[in-house]
């Protein structure tokens, strides 16, 4: 268990539960007094995490309105999303290491304030460039905020049962945040203005900053360590190139020279990064973080799981609005049952079972349920009914993601050294972000190809062009979703083979590196 099996002197107090929680190995040991305000602190951490996650999707529904208001060209509109995901995904490792060096509470508050300022600039944007820059700035501060939030959780909740509940809530928000963003974006766009999709972050951040100042505690960071500058350039440069390559593949195609250069260049930079990490005395990502089998399996499971989930968000938004004719608000409401299923799976099932159940016995069934839900959605047609054809698949997927996310977060951050908590948390977020970027680009490209093939084959002399185009879009969606099914089945296999940890309550894992 994370830090739970470490000597009391090595436990890093961090937040509402910053004062050490009793170790499972020696409950109620000397000096182990839990801060009674730690659960209120969890609310602050969860609020910040929700803000970061929903901002990846809240702008989706506002995009047409913003495009019209600012005169954004059709070829540039994707930068509303890409600018955020590129900065966020590319800088997560750096943000996690900064949190370890200077202190997690400090970087948490800086991230909140910066995110709010960037959101205000974006909401007030008068030109496309100003909006894109603000979205990129949101990503920069999000990359500082997200790993700080998760590492505060890791170093706070070390008791197995409390950890299960805390990570259940965190996992539910991580899984459901995208769907909540779609609903909130629809409501704000329809009843207020697209700019409120950015302004809404300001009051959220303000409440979180006040809560952090009162409730969160953290000991000083490891200032004696040096920041690995070559590692930053290689690792962050490689991640930016890969994430950007994935996003550009959606528009340009996988065979485009720019896309290939980005992906190959990014892969080479990341290979150089790994090589450098084995040689430097102050690595950005200590390879001991990846050497643990359970942790590596959790990272891979997270990345593969989000390939299918982000693809679903993309396709179902198009399907509900473009094919079934739903309004933005109705589209957001259609995702609510899936959000509820994620929360139930995470907080009511995984959180209760993890203390006495091996994590893979939650991850594997979760991924199989998720794959089943996506498989059901491959039977959609142009005139399918929401209640009988869409809802069952979304509920199965949501329950599966809820079962999976919570043990993934808990296992990936379990047993990590206190000084590595930030960068380990960043790796969890990086796995999710890269998986989501890959899923969006790969599945969208496959869908477009399948749609084109279908339309070419069926658009004959007397065919109804509008009907054929709609059928072609749905055909493309369903064909691409099969690849999402494959990704989730592969995630189930990875979790079953690599994640061998026992139940959390047994204190099965010693901290990495023998610490």
C-alpha cells in the first residue's frame, strides 16, 4: 500500500489527511493521528480534478458557437481542443516532477490560480489566436495541477479502507468528468453563452484555492534535487510530438509526411529519454517507477481503456446530435446514465471490494464489461432508439470503466516513494491523455475511411443522398467502435497478466525501490 508499509518518518503528509494515517501494518501506532478534516480536503482535490477533466470535453459542444463568434476557419477549429490536450499531455511529467521538488500543495494552488487566469483570458478572447493561446495555457497549468492532486491523494490516504473510498471518488470523477463536461457545455452554451464554458472554471478554482489554503497540508519539497533539464527536453518534447501527431492524423491521415515525422520523431525522442534516464543522477522519471510490474500494468491498462472511452465520447456526440437530432443539452443529458454507472462502479463496487480483492479481479471484469458495452453500440442504425439501443451499451461501458479506473489509480500509486509521488501521478494522467489522444485520432480516422467506402458503394443513381450519407456516418462509427472493443479486450489481457498484486488490506506491496 502506498507509504503504508513505510516507516512513519517516510510518510509524506499532504492534505486533509496530511497528518499520518494509521499504517495497516501497525494500526494506531504512535504518532498516527488522522486529520479529521481530510475528507473535506478530498472534496477540494476532487473539485480540482473535475475541473481539469471536464475541460477536455466542455468546449466540444461550444465549438460551433465560438467558431462563428470569432471567425475561426474550418481547418483551425480543432485547435480549440488540440491546444489544451497538447500542452496538458506533453507537460504532465514535468508538472509531476515540479510537484515533487517544490511541494505538492504549492503547485496545486499555483495550478488552480493559473488555470483560472487562463480560463478568464479564453472567455474574453476576441481573436482565434487569443482563444488558442488561452487553451494552451490552461493545459500548462492543468499539467501542474493534475499530478499534484493525485499525489496529494496518494500521500494522504494510506489506510486500505480509507484509500479505497477516496480513490473510488477520484476514479468516478476521472471517468465521469468527460460526460459531465458535455452536459455542462450544452447547458452553458444553450442558456448563457459559449464563453461561460471557460468562465465557469473561475468560481470552481476560487473555491478550491480557499479550500486548499485551509484544509491541505504538505511538507516541503525536495529542493536539494536538481531538475533534469535534458530529460525535460527529451521527455516532454517526445510526448508533445506524439500527442500532436495523433491529433493531426485525424485531419491529415496516418500516411501524411508531417504526421509520420511527428510520430517517428516523438518515438525517437522518447527512446532517447529512456536511455538518458538510465544515466543521469537526477532523472525526471526514475525508472524504478516503471520497474514495478503492477504499476506498469496499471499504466498500460489505463492507456488502452481510454482509447475506447474517448472514441465513444466523440462518436456518440456526433450520433446523438447529427443523426438523432438532439440539442446540446439533450445530448449532455443522454450521457448522464453513463456517468451514474461510472460513479456506482467506482464508489459502490470497486471501493468496497478493493481492500479484500486483488485489483485485477476488478480490472479484468471491468474491461470485459466495457468491451461488451462498446460491442452493443456497434449495432446502432440511423433510426435506433436511445432507450433500447444506446442506453444499454452506455450503462455497461460506464459500469466497466467505474470498476477499472479506481483500482488502476490506487494500484499505480501504491507503494511509491514519497519523493516520486508527483511524477508517478503524472504517469497515470499521461497514460490516460495519450490513450485518449490516440483513441480520438485513430478511431476517427478509421470511421472516416469506413464512411467514405460505404458512401462510394451505396451512392448510386436513384439513392437518397442524405440518407446514404447518414447511413455511411453510422457505419463508420460502428466499424471504428470494434477497434475500441479490441483495445478494451487487450486492456483486460494486460491487467490479467501483469497486475498480480493482492488485496490492499494485506499490505501486499512494499514501496518501490525497497524504501
